[in-house]
C-alpha cells in the first residue's frame, strides 16, 4: 500500500541539536555554498516550472526493511528526474546576452534531458554532449525536447574536451551537470520539500554520482532539518565517492561498470567539500541489490524508477543497522528507464 503524506509534518516537527559543526554557509553563491536564504529564493524562482513531487510511503517496504520509509518521488518530476530543478534554475537566471547564445553541457542522460527541456521552455538552444553508450531512451528524450546532440567516447576527459569544442564553436554557456552552485541550489529544493512534507526524519538517503543532489540535500538538511543524518548511496562498481570520502581527497571514478548509468560520474570540486563535511557516510551497494530494490519498488509501490534511483532502497536493505526503526527519507532520483531492457529480465538475481 502506497500513501501520500504531504502536509503531515508541520505539527509533528521538533527541534534537535545540529550535528554540523564546521561549515560556514554563505548566501553569495559565487564565493561560498548557497545559504538558507539563497535556497529559499531559488525555490520561489523555479516554483512555476518544477513539479512539487509527492512523498509516498509503502507499508510492505517498511516491513521488509524494518524502517519507516518516506520516498521523495523525483521520478514524477518534469523530464523524469530531479535534474530539472537545477537546470531550470540555471536557465531561468541566465542573462539575456548569455541566453541568446544558448546553453551547453555533457551528460549521460537525465541532465541532458532536463537542460534541453528547460532551454526549450525559455526558447533557446541546448547543445548536449552525450557518451556514445547513453541509454537510447534518454537520447530520444533529449531529441524530443529539441536538444542538439554531439556524441563522444564514454570517458570524462572525452566528454569535457568535446564540450569545449562545442562551446568554442557556438559560444554557448556551460551548465555543468553538478559542479555549479546554481545547479546545487536547485537540487537542494527536493530535500527542502521533503522536510516540509514528512515527519521529522532521522536519516536521508540520496544517490550520489557527481554529487549535485547529495550536496544540495546536505545543505537543505543543514538549514531545515539539522538533526537528520544524510547518507550517500553509490554502486560498488562506481565507488569514487566512497573512496574519496574514506581517503578524504577527491579521487576520480575509474572504469565504472554499473547498471546505474546516472551514477558513473566523478564528484566535483564544489560538491566534494560539501559532502565531506555534511555526509554521515557513503554506502555502497551491489549490482544485484540495485536490481532487487528497483524490482521491489516497481512491484510494491507500482511506480517506475530507474536503477540509479533504486540505490537508496538498496542501501537501506544492505546496511540495515543505520536505519532500523528510524524515519528514513529516500530520494528516488528519476524514472527514465528503457522498458524493453528491464534488468530483472536481462540477468538472474536472487529471488526476494
């Protein structure tokens, strides 16, 4: 059984001691992390364009995990993923002079779709560099939103060098998928909404690839729910965030080989310090756990999520001691999946 719990939280909130001790967050996003007032302003700026997605509960998944789960359904967002929040903010706030030259980015899919859609809503061009192994459904979506695609080899250096070529040719403004305070502030709005729409959360679990959603969620936690512990969920086979967190230095991803295609990127220079200071831990999950979690969400909640989104439930299942008996928020990051290549049809996994 799935239930919507919007509006339940306000009368149930209590104040807890802030477990953040070291970061100073500033409202001037050119010189520091987006502050509380900045994130509030961003929410107003993008409110007319983004969906305020629902928070859902599922009794059977609570029973399976031994936790009280609250799912923030960004799979219902425009463009099918949370990425539209940051992309919308970045495009809306472009100057007229910059907007006329269009925008450009590199992305494996969801940011590409989000930026193409946001650009089309403002009536400007979006130049998208995509790896040649990007899922066909995401390529088709970018094209449907009017994005101008250039393919490259599926490595970060190739993506970045191809993007530089595009920018030199057309003068477009780069909108990085995650290493941009405009993007981080936009992504922060998802967790901010969740905190308004739920009882006080003990934990929040967020997928981590480049870190835009996780770092934005950490900032919203700092400002709006400081007693909540934030965990990143990452595939074992693309575990640069876990490795960076453990070694306390930025380590790029090497040959990621995960079904969670949205999480194959490395952390950025802006997202990494926020994550280092504000995350409780980075939890890695196996490929089988991602597939099992994705199937459970489809079967028990009757909603469509992609593998990257399923990592959060996989983390709760594979690391139960962190979440047993606790109110736990899970951000389902997106629902852009090829219905003809469902992973439980492609491989054998342990029955649940």
